[in-house]
C-alpha cells in the first residue's frame, strides 16, 4: 500500500482537561499518513485520481481548530475518522503532539499515534 504523508502540520486549538487549556489556544502538531493505492493517479497524472492533500489539510485544521475535546487520544480519533469518512483511503496513521502540555518540568511534547483502517 502506498502512503501519502502530511507531516508537521501546526494548528491552534483548545484541547485539554484543565480549565486554562480549554480557554487559551495552544499549538498542536499533527502528522497524517494516508494509505491508498496511487498507481491510477500516477498513470493519469491527475489530481482527480488521488487524494487532494490540500483538502486533507483543511479537514484536519477544521477538526483541531473548530472542536474542543479533553484528550489528544480523542482528537487523533476524530481526525482519523474524518479522513476515512471524507477520502478514499484504506487506512490512516495519525500522530498528535502537544508541545505545551502542562508538566512540572521540561518536556518537548506529549504525543499519541493511532492507526485506523476503513471498516467493511
């Protein structure tokens, strides 16, 4: 299976369990790997025969910036579900990183990575 990869996307949202996380936007970094067969697109050299990654970027932006959830696990699940519902992919791998997670010490980021397949 081929992969279409969108890496290091940055969006600002209000996700977290603490009140201050739900009131003040913070950055979330998202990597998305879409699994699909790209042979038809390559043969036709046509955007219509593949997944438009600019549209996928917009979908991910909408989920991260226009919703509010407690957990990055839920955020990753919502991103994965939206991509599978909106685009002809076989599976997705979504990584959500939260660089400003409230921790009592130095931390680069907290992250969750999920893999979801189209059912049926």
